[in-house]
C-alpha cells in the first residue's frame, strides 16, 4: 500500500509541478503582451490570446487579473526578452527553445549546460530553424459551425490548413507566421470560439529513433523544460 501511495503522490506532485510551470509560462506571456500593448484586452489583441491560453491551462481568473495588474503597474520593473535558441540533441535531433528571460546571459549559460551534459550541443541562430516551419495554430470549437463556410471566409486571411483535434468538437486552424494577425482578425470577425492560440515551430520531417534513443533525448529535453526561463521546446524527433 505504501508503494502505491508513493507512486500516486509522485504523479500528483508531477502534475501540480507541470501546472505551476504552465501558469508561470502564461504569466510571462501576459507580462510581455501588457508591456507591448497595454493592459486592456479590448485593444490588445496579443493580450486577448494570452487570456485564452490561460483558460486552456485552467489558470484561475484571479491569477490572470493579478498578472495583468502587476505588468500594468509602474512599480513593476520586470522586463522579459523573448529569445530563441537552437541546438542539436543526441543522434542529430534538432531542437528549438523559446525563452522569456530577464537575463539572457544567465539563460544561454544554463541552456549550454543542459545541452552539453546530456549529449547535445547549443548552436548558432539559424542552425536548426531551416528544419522547421514557423506557423500559427488556432484551436477552435466547431460546435454550431459550418466548417466549409469558415474555411471559405478565412482563406483570404491566410488560412493554410485545417486539422482535426483530440476532441471531435474541435479543429486546428493553421497559417504562416506572417499571417497570424490577419487570421486572428478574421476569427474575431466570425466570432469563433478560440480555445487556444499559439505560434509553433513545426518540423518539416521527423527523425525516427529507437525507444532507448528516445529516452536519451527526452532526458535532455526534460532538463531544458525544467529551466525557469524556458517557455516551449520543439524537436523533430518522431514521438510515436
């Protein structure tokens, strides 16, 4: 019984740890959005997306409001820089790391350690980005929608593709990075229910590894993801 409890406790702590990191990530996104465009979501499109993403990870409204209020205050001296790092993992896996940091010198030093100690290598800007497409992705609810009409309405805004989601009542709308703002305006004009919106690095091709090799790569990725400055990590490793 004790061992079963310990396993459950470990899973519970891991889940709460992941949730805390998600809240921290969204909190930084909110701070960056507020600094760039103000604390009113009605006039700040980027902040509206951050609020949607906060709902997607079940971040409490009072924490969202507190993050907006803090970033809007004159006393808040925090200033996050969005910096992208690129590198190689074990077995030639390409890795792109998105960070939001108030100290880029600390961040690059930490990332170099994470890569070097786990069989990888931090590279120069552009060393891996050619292996990925920079795309905008909106996850929307399809309840009550005629998706043919939605597709026709958004094609002129830059809609690239529509893919199914985990739920039958949701889809992913994809666009090029440069069309993200245009698609967002089109979605808002149609009053679509956006569950989550992100700008992602999607690999052009996937590298297949053995399970043992995947475990080695994942060991490095976990260390990178645990870093407080890291927002997202992308690879071209085939997961399944």
